[in-house]
C-alpha cells in the first residue's frame, strides 16, 4: 500500500471551518474530489487530549489506522484551564490507495476547545457522529470526577492506556465502577492490557507439555521485570495469571493465596528495557520463564522441570507500535471479561 494522501493545509490540522457549517463543508470537500476517491467509515473514533503537542502525533496515528480501518475521526484538543474561551474546527481527509487507482478516504474533524467551551465536549461529539455507527472513544487523559456517565453510556468502546496514569489505583477504581454501573455497558479497552496479549499467549504455551501443566499447582514464586514506570503492566499480568489459577490476594504485601491454601510470593523489578521484559514462574523442582530482550522480535522461553528436556524456544513477541495496538483493539468485538477479572485482583494488590 502506498503512502496516504492527506487533504489538509500545511500549517493547520486541515481546512478551517465554522463549527455550524462542518457537514456542509465536508460535503463540498467530497464534491470537489475526483471519482477515484470514495468516502468510507466503519466506526466513529473520538480522540480526546488536553496536550496541544499531541495534535500532530494523533493525526498521524489516525491516518495509519484509516488505511486499514476506515472511520470518521473526531480529534479533540481541549484546554479547560484557558483564561479565554474559544472553539475552532478544521476538516481533513486521509486517503489510501486500494488498487486500480482507487482511494478509500476517511474523514477527520479536529476541534480545539478552550476554557468554558471544553465543557461542550458531549455536544461536540454527538453533533458530529457519522450515522449510527459504533462509537469508540480514545481518552488520553486521566478520567475526571465525577464521571459523566451519560456520556460514557453512549460509548461502545472506551479506549485508554493505564500505563500513563499518575494515580493508577484511583483511575482503576473509576473504571471498575463504570463497568458495573447501570449504563448500557461500555466496553473497557485498556491498551496496556492489549499489549499484554502476546505475553498471555506465550505464558500459556509454556505449560502445554503434559509434564509442565501439573507444576502450576505447586508454584511458590513469581518474578516480573518491567520498564521504569510500567508497574501497572506487570500487575495486570500477575492479576491475569492469578485469576486463571484461582488465586486471591493474601493479607501480606506481595503475596497471593492459592485455592489450596498455599502462598505465592511475587516480585516486580523495574529496569530499562521493553514494556515488560521477563515473567518467571518457579516451584520447588521447576522453573518456567518468558523473556523479551530490547529490540527483539521473539520471546525466549526457558523450561526446566523433571520429565521435560531442558529447552529454549522462540515465540512471536508483541508489536510495540501504537497504531498496531490500537488497530488490534478496534478490530475486535465483544467484551474483555478476563481484563475485569484481573482488575479485581490488581485493585487489591496495587499500592
């Protein structure tokens, strides 16, 4: 696929328009296009940020996503603390060649909301959705209180990244409340969890051997290594592992209780390297390990247990690109039941 063709001014995030004329100006944009361009949309994707520096980066991610998952993107940059209120809007299109000279195009509407106008977020969103297509909202800030449950009730998939939260426990509590509220059932999509998919798959594969699986009943310690500031990723992985084995938080710090009354000590180490770089499982007579080295495309596995020849294998590692992680989330359907179960454990063991 060739590079996308983006219709927009060089110095601004698109063509400036009056907010009340957005639909008319979008219509003119397509009328002025030739027959090789076709507008397409599978979802409404709303991206909310309060960092002006994120504008260019978010536009680039939207462009990359549009090449594989057509959408109407509504990009909002808000500054609630601005002394003067104001609202501006721009429109643009991301077009990608699909063969035989035809281009599939996705619309992007960009808003800048300053001061009191930032409170108009729900009206801005609902006034510019594309038909009744699913609404996916990518919230790039910490969630405010009180939660606007009327807003979230209309969101089909709420996307966020717990790895950037400064107060993860407080934010996780808000998300857990949202998942159990009486709203229609917004699906929680944590990109921090999505990145761990290959880790969960790889760890499950470690115990495929008939002699390895029984060792899960006698695990006594876990060790996880993660990059500095990525402790929430390690906790989510531990929470998933514990839930799958029926473990629960113990009264002591960094200890989990097994279903049979045993104790499993876990340790999280922060060191330079990938998002998560090591997950080690030990019991009295066995050791299982999944490791990802900096820049590697594969996990390295280590298995040492009675009845199993010592082995070192390679397994596919996760793709670290943000757009690939987001595409993986947008392309799926259904809920994340394992995430909410892991979250129940994380909320008990997070500081």
